């Protein structure tokens, strides 16, 4: 961990020395921004956020952002169980630059998590074992407030770090359906599952981000 912090410090110092002098003027001279990000952040780890936006003079960057969707499949040959997880992230953000590279980030995103899989259960009417395909969905509209730095080299390369990003869930929905009309869940069980899903949804989407590094190009 100490080596990682030292590396980030060295990178920050060298980046600042190379980019800082002209970042504000370079931002004013460019219109289009393309970038991608990664960091200690659930949306960044679950997808690869891609940004497309534009600079509005020296003080503002407005961009749309989408995460490259990822689907993870799980197969258990012993039980015949198959499951998959899909995460999507789409939204937009604005950066306000009061000075050279320091900026305040304000964003809003729609984030969706879908879990699907085959569930084995015992039919209450017949007592026989059966299976059904269950799909659970968690959707959330999330607001983000962050502080960071973004530098632009004279030739257009951009490098940025969002030191932290605080998040708040504006709205959320949860649903669960299966091919057998919930033959595997009684109403009280379904209600408890949906409550647990809501708790997970809130936790995942309100979790803050740290050290979100972005690289891109401005032209």
C-alpha cells in the first residue's frame, strides 16, 4: 500500500510539472473530450466507463458517460445450476474548473444490475423437485459529487484523478420474476427477498469512490 501511495505521489508530481502550466489555456483551446476511467470504484470495476463530451471555455466540461456492459456467467456442472450477472451504467456529468486543473464533479447515472439463474426447489403441491429460471433486477438513479484534478498536455493528452466521489441514490426499484410464476416463493418470502434486494441496491449505489484515474484526449 505504501508503494502504491508513493507511486501515485510521484506520478502526480511529474504530471503536474508537465501539464499544469498550460492546462487552463489548453482547455480553452479545445472542444471535444474522449476518455476512459478506472479506480477503486464499483462502477469502474464493474464496467469500463467511456466519456464523450466537450469543453465550454476554460471552466466547464460536460460529458456523457457509459460503461461497457459486462456479463459474467457461472456454471455448476454438479448441480446443473446456471447463473449470470449483468451490470450496466449510463449517464452524464459536468466538471467545473475554478482554476487550473482542480475541478468539482457533478454527475447523474442510471445503474442496473441483473441476476439470472436456474433455481432448484420443491413444488409445494406435489412435493416433487423442480426448477425454474429466476431473474432479479435492481435499478438505481444515482447522483455523484466529487473533487479531482485534470490536466491537458499541449498535444491533447489528458490525465485526471478524482480523489473521492460521494454518491446518493435518488430513486431505486427492484423486481424478481420467474418462469413458473413464483412457484418457488410464497408471498412472504418474495417480500423479504425484495426488501433484501433494496438494501443491497442502496448499499452498492451509495458506496463512495476513491482514486478514480482517467486518461483521454482533447482536441
